[in-house]
C-alpha cells in the first residue's frame, strides 16, 4: 500500500489496486461495513473520513503507508 497519497476521496479502483484486491471484492467489503460509495461502476469514490470511521484497519494502513513515504523522501 505504498503508492497512496493522503487525499479526501479515493476511487474504488485506486484503493483496490494498492490493496491488491479486485474492485468487486472491495465493493463488497464496503457494502458489508456500511461504507457509502459516491458514483457508480468504475467512477465510484469513497471518502477517507468514512473509511476512518467504519473501517479503521484500512485507514491505519493508508496512514502507515503515508508515513512510510514521508520517511523515504
């Protein structure tokens, strides 16, 4: 999950790519956790604040990756 800058919204495709899972798998996880996607299909987005509230393990991974990149630069 190294190549992921901190920003307010992420596309479903972007998150799936850096997490190493299929978009469909991530969509099912978000649905199960009650995370609302904005848009539909390939243009689905999710807010970082909603990930933080409803899926804290993914949020911590994003935060850790960001700190790791800061340490490398």
